């Protein structure tokens, strides 16, 4: 499992490097084709476009691979969930990361500056409240009441 994780991370880093290098090449030697918006109805293939095309295709394939890994993980977790007797075990100290959820209110700080609320910050940090719940419910016995409350949620 760790070998696959390392491979996935290495592939992502390689794809990111290829995109960065091909973007630099396109900006430096190819008049920024495929970087700046362009009208594809008038597009004519040139050999100089190959690095950008190849890196884009590899990036798209990597994203498809990540989606397939996600779907596989979801299905295996659903099957494993049916046989579990307790919730997953994590370090309860991770629950303190839930306090980062309050950092979401920093989005309201922009209101005093330019009279707008930046909601992205609020929703970005709002997910950290889940760490508090996850830390508190670590290694809890799953009984009928737990399943019922989960269904209601």
C-alpha cells in the first residue's frame, strides 16, 4: 500500500514538473500558445506545441487515475463499513485541529476593508470542525443507535 502511495505522489510530482517545464517552454519559445486564451477554431498544429499537448494529456490521465483511485477507495470503504464493529481509530489530539475552523471567520475581516465578505475562507476552514468530531468519536463502538443517528444525519 505504501509503495502505491509513493508511486501516486511521484507521478503527481512528475506531471506537475512536466506542466511547469512545458509552460516555461511555451512562454519562452512558442509565443505563449496554450497558456494565454486562444481561439481553437483557428488553431494550426505546430511541432513546438508538442510539449504542452503531451504534458496536458499526461495531466488529464493522472487526474483520471486519481478519480479511479477515489472511486475504488469509496467502494472498498462501503464494503468494509458493513463488517466494522467500531469507528476508525485516530489520535484524539487531532480533534484540536477543529479549532482551526474558527479561522473561517477571517473571511469577515475583509468587510471592514472593502465592504465584501470573502466566503471562500469561511468554507475552507469550516471543514476543520470535522476533525473535532472525528477525534471525539475515535474507536467508538458502532451500535444500532450510532447507525440510526448516522442515517438521520
